[in-house]
C-alpha cells in the first residue's frame, strides 16, 4: 500500500469531526473558487495529520465528499476545451485538481491503515474504505484522461497497488453503496477498477464529455461481463483478452505484450464483445436505445456508431496506436490555421490586396526594373518567413481520415474542431482536415485524429462588398470546389464569425479572376473556421 506521513498532535484543522466539518463547510465562501479550493485542500491535509479514532475520521471524510465534488467540478470547468498541450498555468491548475483528490485519498488510506492496525471502530468498514481509496485514486487518473493527457507511470502504480491490496484482502467483489455512482447504486472494486482501465483504453476515440458520461454508465451496467484472472485462454476467432500488470506503469495492454509475471491479470473480452454485438444487431433491427438500456441521450444511429467504435477499440484484433506503441511510420507534414494553410496552397503569405492604382504602379515599376511583372512566389521564401510545416508520423492516412503523432514535443497548440492541412512531401496534392481527437502522450508528443473534408482546396481571398456590412474587410479563405460525381456542392472555409446567411462576398481566385458570391448556409462550425455554402452571382 501507499506510505503516509505520521500523524501529529500539533495539527490544528478547522474541524475535528463530522459535525464541526459540516458547520465549517456551511461557512466556506465560494465566491473566489481558487481560494475556496486551496482552503479546502489545506484543511483536509491538516485534518489528515490529526491523530483520532478511525470511525470519526471516516464519518468526517464522508461529510466532505459532496462539497469537495461540487467545488472540484466547478474548478474543472475552467480547463474544458483548452488546446493541448496546456500552458504552464493551465497544467498547474490540472495538478491542483488532482492534489485535492490525493488529499481525500490520503484520508481514506489513513482509515484503512488504522483498520489494519487494530482500530475496532472500523472493523465492518474494510470494503467501504477499499472502494473509497480506489475511487479517489482513480479520479486522479480520470482527471488527466478527460484533459487529454496520458497519466504518468507513478499514478498507474498507485492505482494498481491499491487494487492489488484489495484483491489480497478478498474484497474485490464486495459491492459498496456510493451516491456518486449512477443512480447511487452499489459498486464493487473490480467493476470500478476495470471500468477505468477500459475508459483509458478508449481515450483516443475522441469522446465528448457527454459520451464519457454515457460510456461510464454503460460499463457499470455491463459489469456482469467483467472478469480479472491470473490466467487466460483464447482462440483465433475470439475477441482477444486484455492484460494488466498490477505492478506495472500502464493500463490495459494487448495479450501479446503480457509477461509471465505473477502480477499479470487478464480480462476475457468475449462476454463483453457478445453483449455489445447483440445490442448492435437489435438497434439495427429497430429497437430503441432506451429499450436496450443505453439511455435516451443518443439516437439509434449515434449509439450504433459509438458501440462499433468501442467494440473495435476493446475487442478487435488491431495494432496498438503510435501513442502506445512507438514504431516506424510514414512521415507527413501538417499546417494549421487558415492563413498558414492559405500560404501553403498559394505559395506566398496572405496579404490584403492593394487598390488597383497602387497595383498598377507596382506592376509598372517591376516592368521597368525586371522587364516583366514578378510572380509573388518569386519574392517570398515561405520557410525564411517562418511558414514551416510540422512533421508528423502517420499511423493511418486514408481518403476519409488520418491518425497522426507529432515527431517532436515542440509545436503549436492544437484543439478539437480545428482546421489543418496534411500533405506528403513526395505527393503534390494536399488535404484539408478537421481535428476530432487530440491528446498528449507520456513523452509529451501530440497525437491527433482527423477527418478529411472533400475536394481539392484552393487558396482564395474573400472581401466584403457591401458598405453597410458590419464585418467589412478582407480575409484569407479556402475554396472546396464542387464534386459533381458525388453530388457534393462547393463550399468555402472562412474565418469564424464571418458567416451571415445572404451575405455577399467577392472571391479572388488563384488565377486573379474575381467572382461575386452569396453565402447560403453554415455547413459546419469549428474552433477557428466555418464551412459555408454559396451561390455564384451572374
């Protein structure tokens, strides 16, 4: 088990039992969330130092659970939707979040320690103390997972060590009531442990916050299919087992990477695979998600998609991702940001067009000096100007999607629904994509998944034509031409907040031809772009 600092008679917490804790919490000011959280953690740490009867400590910790959860939830909202990697300030906030969970964990470990050293007041609470300890240790890993970070090896070791201790005590299957479970039901330590391992396994699927909640509930409902044994069997047709080392520094690994150590445990995936496949079939036959105990947050099509993705991740015969198993992979280059992507396609930086009179004078000067009008690409070296494409390893790069791992730990921060351009150095064509998953590996590299937008992009410049246009100005944009064979109309990629239905714009095309268009509908809106339909003006 984890080591703890000794108690100290000099500790002076603001509360010493459940009653005084409840009174103190009622007076805690929440107007300054940062101050409230730091005060709360300091008092929990001071309380943990105080020597006292185990039952009194447990009752006080139980009184703290809900207020701590509320404050932590509000504090975590500050980090929602941040680009990765986090800034130093943002990462510090993430560590502060996990430190509060560690403080709660230390309290329950203190109770567990007292129970195992003869405190009879806790003689009937061994299963509860085990579940709470595993829960708060797991919350630290979950906090990093939700933010897109792979937990460090030490955090995994602590989580595994707690479960190994629970297993030694034979308490892994004993269900314990916990109001923070779905519907406040009871949960066993094995379910709690396996649930987090499977959630970690699915971290690269790009699940939304709502999908994380749904998957957590599904797994709890499917816990009858969970097993964790020191041995496993498999056949070629079966879903392969997953393995975890109770002394290791990672979550679930494929069975072919498992060692012969006594600390290895295996989860047979066939029962879970069969359950998920049955639900997929019944959805396809017309049963509703609610009938299949999948909830009512998602429609049938969304449930099918999520179930299939999860099944492939957990039960499929597949290669590990580059984020988990580094290996040689093809190199591609990535450019992000509309103006940088414009520069990539136009072979020159974006500059707002000058007036006709100024352009004519510049052309005349070039003719007098060079005997011709210079192409803009002759005057710009994009690399010298700082337009350097980043190099990435391509785990997958198909017509519709890609998964990529940045080759270095240095580069721009990236976020969900951000537009990027991917091209292979030896291939002239490039593709526009939108990031659907972004995470940070333990080595500090960025791993992304993206979906490609249809069509061969062209760099264009858009200009508002109406004098009454409140958003008048000029901007770099990208044109996705019509694909008539696939019945896909043309669309424009423009900066966010440039769209207004019926707005008239003038497009400057690569051949210097100009075309007036009227914007139609917003097809999709991303982090730094909006894809819109348009009609040509005659």
